[in-house]
DNA sequence: CTTTTAATACCGCACGGCGGTATGTATTTT
DNA sequence: AAAATACATACCGCCGTGCGGTATTAAAAG
């Protein structure tokens, strides 16, 4: 195959294909050959020119999966004229109101059977989402008086882990009923932590979203 | 090697070796050959006679890792003369008071770099520990009036996940300070859920335990 | 505007090792 | 003595990866 004048396109192509395959068959059961097979003529050498290992591709795939969500998080974090608590609430509302999360949802990935990918997302959540997005919001909430806690870092981690992992329909294959119950417990937990940011409107949307996801199964 | 009249011993040996290697090098970087190498003369045939796959060995290893903990959980669960809430409290106290968790702690495993093993423990927690041990206790608490919730299943899951995963020093490489702060947030969360089962005595022991673990790093 | 040079994008094969299987054999159980 | 069990041995196909080579492009030199 001819050489591409814009190598980033090739990189993107590889990530596209890998993302789809990882979600469909799981990371471990997707071979480099499988990826090559959907690359349209590109070879093994091409892959290992752009990525140093299969693991390296996984990192890129995870970044791709979270980049949209992260953009939204950054946007809310940097908005002016909101208290920390309001931002936290907005953030949950937005994360639930995004248009049925692009292509990813069309395959209804089952991370519950994809250890490597799940682990990768877990890491991302703890090492990036929590400190880079949630924590600053909580800190602001502390200084503007809308949030009270002595442990902002740990609070940030716990909250986003509960939301991104425990309540993630891609990870836990919950029924609609179970999802609703989780939301209720989550709401109570948040209130217990002084964060009454889950209201009825959010609960309703949460259910609608779960229903949509369920249909794609 | 001569045939063993008590094959369970062979099975145990394989699990012993695999457990050690999985903790030391991680599941994925431990090859079947590596295991054979420490079996003292046993061969591949032996392994694949007793286990149908490498994955199958992982399951056995995970069971081994959790069996002691599960025994304790079952014991507390089945005790007479305690309210649900008291049992829950006892359970946390016991889990923290066990003698520096046998051999496992001697290698100070880092599950944060062991995706497969972490995933396996995660599954165990959700699919066995929560429904089989925590849930019955919460149910009892509801009927004896010591615990109030409309969502026992979800509460059980959240509580044990927070304790077994988020606060697990094998998974999160937290400093003593950070661990303490997590405990505080956890305590607050539990109180918010109507479960004030974390008292000062528990907090103290929690810290001592973390300190011991830290030393082994 | 050419020519040279160096860097990059990609090809394709070979290699070591991996998880797994098929088959054989000795020992134990029934 | 037959059947089942507990291993050993030999082997297979594939996988991730490294690498020598080549074509294309961009940058530097003339």
C-alpha cells in the first residue's frame, strides 16, 4: 500500500479498527492479525511503526473512548458563574443528556467480559478524571461554601468511581429496575456526604438513558 | 514424576505456585512454563489434566485468595444473638483483626498492575461476597429493625465494593495519610446511608493494618 | 529550480514462545 | 483384569514483536 502523506490518518484508522474490535470481541481475543485484516491493505509493520505494542494500542483506544466525556468535564469545570455544587450537578446532568453516546453505544459493549479494557477505564477514572476534573470542582465548592468536606481528593475519587464504574451500564449488566435502585442508593449516599445534587429530573433522565442502552443489547 | 496417590495435593501445589507467580509477576506475564518450572518435576500434562485452561487456574487462585475471608464472612453471618447492624460492624472489625493475612501479605501484591487478577477479585466481590454474605446480614438488619433501606441488594454491593476495592491497599497504593482519609470519607458515607458502624476503635485498627502493609512494600 | 540528503511510512518475513491438544504409559481403583 | 486416573512427551498453530529493506516525502544544499 502506498505511503500516506498524513500519517495521523493511519494512526486514527488503526485506533478506529482496534476500538471496534476490542469492544466486539474483547482485547485479549483480538489479535494484531484481526486488526490488520480490517485495515484495508496496511501491514503489521505499519502498526508497529505507529505503536510500540498491542498494549500501546489499548491506551490509545481508551483515550479515544474517554476523550468526548473529558471534553465535557473540562467544559463544565471551566464555566464561570457557577458554584462548585452547581457544577457537580450540571456535570451529572450533561453526562446523561449527551446524544446517545456516538458509535460506541451502537455495539453495546460488555466491559463485564473485557478485563483489560475495563481495567484501563478504571485507571483512567482514578488517575485522570478524578484529580483533573472532579477535584477542582470540589475544591471550588469548598471555597465558595457550597460543598463541605475535609477530604476533597478522596471524595472526588469515590463519587466518580461510583458513577463511572458501579453505575456504568457497560460494566454492570443491570436491569432497568436495578439501575433505578442503584441511582436511589447513590442519591442517598451523596446526600449523606452533603451533596444533594441528584434530583428527580436527573433520576428520570438516568432511567431513560438506561432504557435506551438496554434496547441495544 | 511418579503418580500421586492423593491428586488433590498436586492440585494444591499447582495453585500454590500459580498464586505466588501471579502475585509476583502478574497473570499475563506468568507463562504455563513458569508454573511448570516451580512444580518440582511435574509436567504440562499434569497441569492440563487438573485444569482445563490457564484461565481456570486463575479462578482457583482467586478462590484460594478469598476463601479465608469468606470463611470469616460466613461465620459472622451465621452467628446467633446479633442484630444485622452489629454483625456488619463485627465483620469490619474481624476483617481488620485477622493475623496479617497469611503468606499473601508477605509479597505485598500490587493488583494495580495485575488487570486479570484484579478483575477476578472484582467479580468475586460482586457476584459472591455481596449476595452471599453481606446481603443476608442487611436483610436481617431490616427485619430486626437495626438497618433501614429500601434497596438491600444495591446497598450490599456498594458497601462491599467500597471496602474491598476502593479501600484495598493491594489495589490502591495509598499512603497512610490517604488511607486514613479514605476511611473518614467511608465512615461519613456509611453514616449517610444510616450505617454508623465505623467507630474510633475500627479507625485505629484500620490505620495499624495499613501501616503494617506499607512496611512490606 | 534542481539535486542531494535525511527522515519517515510502510512492507513482509522470520523467530521465539505461548496456550493448548493428542497420545502414550504407568499406577491405582473397582 | 478392566477401567479410570495421574501424569509424561511430543507436537501444533498462532501470536506479538523485531528488523532489514524499500518507497515516498520533506528539508537542505547547490
